[in-house]
C-alpha cells in the first residue's frame, strides 16, 4: 500500500485510522467482509467508493476492482493509496462504463446519499452482466431515523427500510437474493448496557456537545472490530444497517 495523507473527516464518509471514528469504520468493514465471497474472481465496480478501504478489501478476491467517486480529491487519494483499485471519476446516475460488462456492482453506505436512487439502480442493471449481482448496504431508516420523515444525518437524502429497498430493487429489474440486517454482537450489546442503553447514542452526544471524549467511551470505541457485528436475516426491521444482494436476471 502506497503512503498517502488521510482524507479529511467531513462527516459524509468514514475514514480509517481515526480512533473516534473506529466504531463506524468497523461497522462498515463488517459488511464488506460478509459480501467479499460474492466477489471471487469477478470484475467489480464499487459505485461510490469513498476513501477506498472497502474497494481494497474486495480486491483481495476480485479479478479486478474499479472504484468510482465524484469527488476529485477522493479519486486521487484512492489511486495513490490503494494501487489494486483502478479509479474513475464520475456521477453515479450515469455510470462511466459500458453495458453488461461488470460482474458485481458494490454500493455500500451510499444510496442514502443519492437524490436519484431509482436512476442509479437502473444504471446498475444496465452495466451488470446477466446473472451479475448488486451488493448494497444502507442504514435502516426504521432504527437510524426513527419516527421521522426526513433523515437525522444532514448528508442523507432518503433513508430506506428493508421493504422500501426491496421495492426499489424489484422496480429496477432485480431479483432480491438476500435482505439481511447488521446488528451488534455480544460484546457491543454488553457495551450498550454499560453506556446507558446505546454506545451509538453515547458517541452522538459527545459529537454534539464537542470537547474531550470520556476515556472509557474512547477505549470502547477504539477496541471495536468487524467481528463485533452480526449479520443475519432474522428480524431485519430491527437491524442497524440493511445488507442486500440483488441479481440481474
């Protein structure tokens, strides 16, 4: 891996190597590792690759990984830091690749940022080969912004429930192969109890008020690994993130 200065932490994307961000980074990493077997010997397009750490994970199994992001600084960063990833710059609603030339499109924690979600999914169907798969994760609207019509996260345009994501995928011509949910495993469930019912809320409260992190919370967040999360098909509506696999017929 080539040396590269870290991307700035803007709140819109997750960046590895920052102690205070480690919970979110590992939560995202858990989904990449779960979906990694689908990429075996495949040509993968990660649409919205962000910092690039996930595309590099997928490159462990894939035949080739193409990263795509709209931000110029991001594309330069990924190209320098992750040489296994071939970078493109472009808009996700007009994917800059030809028809039926991609085996796997990966879109992890991105669709909630898009204004034209339907158009993006139609583009995914266009570029995938018959039998190709879309791997997709997104925060579960029911638990991420409970009781709200608009997302809590200012960088999100529209969050989705499992039923809503399934409907979008089917309308775009996909067959839904898997709709699962990501949750805390035993160690993080114990941490939830120690931090007043939610280690997530404890982090949010620090971010809102600013200042120094409590030492016990920072130690807990820093110690989180991808193995501290579970992904299953049971009680998906109660999950933290949705994890989906959809196939183009």
